C-alpha cells in the first residue's frame, strides 16, 4: 500500500517533518499535490462535506481509508508503523511530547514573518515582524532549542539521540529545525549554536543517514524559499 | 493512585482542558501548585537536571513515575484510561486530531493580547493586539469554530457529540472554547454563535453533565481573569 501525502507543493513548511519520516522509513508514498491535478484534489478533500474526519488544513496523510491531519498526529501514527518510535509506552509519550513542542516552536518561527495575520502579506506587517523576530531570537529560540539540547544531555542512554540509543521521529525534526533556523536566521543561529553542541551533532548525524542523504540530494526535497515557514528576510535576523 | 496535576495556580489557561477531563472522569487528583509550596515544586520539576523527560512548560501531569506534558498529550493519555476516548484506532486518531486543532486555536486566542512577545505586558503591545484581534475575529475564529461545527454536522452518528454517540475528551474542550470566547469577546462571539448552533448545543450539553456542573460551582474552577488565555479587554472585541 502506498501512502498519499497532501501538502502545499512548493514549500517544505510543516509537511517537511512528515516527508523526512516517510523518506527515512523508505515508506512508499505519493506527494499528491506535486502531481498534475493533485492540489485541486487536496482542496476537495478538505472541503468534502461528507467525510467523517475532514482535515483543518494541510498536511494530511491518507493511509488506506484513514485520513490523518496534524503533523504530530501523523508522526505518532507513522512512528509506530515504521520503527521510528520508542517501543515502550513511556518512551512513546515522551517522543510525542517532544514533537508537540516542535509544533509550538514551528508556529513561533512562522510568526516571525506573520505576527499579525495570515491574511496579510509580510510587507504589510514588517514593523511588527521586526519586533516579534527580535524577541523570538532573544528569548524563545534559545528557550526551545536549549530545551532540546537539555533533552539530549539528560537522555540516560547517551546524547546521540533524543530517546534511547536509536533514532526516533523527533530526531528527524531536530535536523529540520536546525536547517530551518540556519536558513532563516544565519547570524542569529550561528550565535545560538555555540550553546547547542549536542543538537548540532544530532543534525549532522541525521544528515549522514543514507536515506536522508539520498532524499536531500533529490528533487523531492524542495529548497527553502520565502513562501515557507522558515524564510530568509535579513532584516529579521540578528545584527552582525 | 492520585494524579498530581501541575499548572499555574491562578488561571484556567491551558490547564483547564485537563482539569475538565479529570473532573468529568472523577479521577482523583491534586492541583499541586494551588497548595502551599506547590508552585515551587512545579518549578523544581521543570528545572530538574536529572529527569529523563522534563516538561517544557506547565501544564503537566504526574501519573506514578510518568510525567506527561503538553495538553493534547495528557488528554490522549487520560482519554484511554478513563473512557473519554473513542475505542477504535481511527476514532482515537480523529479525537487527537481535533484536540491538536484546539491547541492551535488556543494559541491564536492567546496571541490576541500577546501578538509580539510574552516577555512584554499587554499594554506594551496594544496597537499590535488590536490588529491581531481584528483579524482573529474576522478570519481565524470563524474558521476554527466553523470547522468544529462542521465536525459535529458530519458525525455519522449524529451531532450530539463530536465522535460517535457519546462524550469524548474533545467535547469537553469545545465547552471550554465557547466559555472562553464568550468571556473574552462577548460581542464578537455573539455574532459568531449565530452560525454555530451545534457547537453551542454541545457546550450546553457538557455544562449539564453532573460532574462538570459540580465542578463549575466549586472553588476548584478558577474564574476567568486577565492573566489567562481568554482575557476580557473590551478594546479587542468586535464593535457594537
């Protein structure tokens, strides 16, 4: 069975956290909206007045008859099916808790360029974005990323992975957070990384995994751009 | 065994979604931070350099040796243990998906008074809050609440509950969202409710449940106030 994955076809965005898990697991999937007619089908599925469980927004994953939305929910599902989750209940709860904290961080990263409204362009909320981004880089990014660094440091099985001795799905998200922050805030992130040695090492470890390496070099990996979550607007970055 | 629940002692906030589930289930629990010395203990647990799975922030729940953070994660756990979740896998995924959408909505409701930074007071981000709240009431609240209304309408088992024929934990959260919106935006919510008959009926149905009724009349239910998520700042509400 092939999964059908639905997300905006031109950005990494929130969907990328799911794509990385599908790629690491070598799970067969179609990135539907990137195919001809796929985006229209995605919109129809969201608007469908008959389905029992409509998604609020992309991304969502179709697995047989199941349609699952919300990134952390999709990863909870895929993690169990593809050996990307801890095997014990406590570990599964902890993995999901970390992933939900990723969700929170991603929304705040998004709000650096859209603090007022998604209905407005960035250029229409630029002064507010500057204030938000300054506070984000000063308080929020160090708090979140420092928390993940600490989770690595406090893993009783060692600091190679977040949980236990092997890779689980939140590790893949750590890779993506570091990549995204480096793209959006090269100066700010360079400063932050000085206090995040374990997180940076985990990023490198994920990048070196064979399936992830192949994916990153493929056309399936959409480059970062200024339509996604992590956008490079130099005026929002830390000063030199 | 008694649960230990940890959250800010003077607000409903995010913790209220968990309190409602504990109360409906008549699960024995202590609201730790509301007791003498409890808040200090909460801070120590967050800062503990030795625990394997530190919470990022309150609320969190201690169940035996397990410490679980993130509201939706706590409800996923409690739902299964106390008959507040659907019994089948597809229903459990759908309940969690709805709850994660509640999480998203709650953050946006919070951002109506704190659009720029949690490190600033409301009074220091008032112009931005006015812009954010206007967009929230015009676009976001109708989109989210309309989605929950639609989930009720599209429930194949009828529109009394979100999932199947009996109450599950996201229904409790619907009650809280309606209560919170009515408190924070009495004028804006009155307008919105005209298109939300099923959601309002669900709110009333939850309020009439015996355990919830007792809770709402008790001192355990903290009144809404201007330190929580839903705050009444008349200047942010819709115009007359």
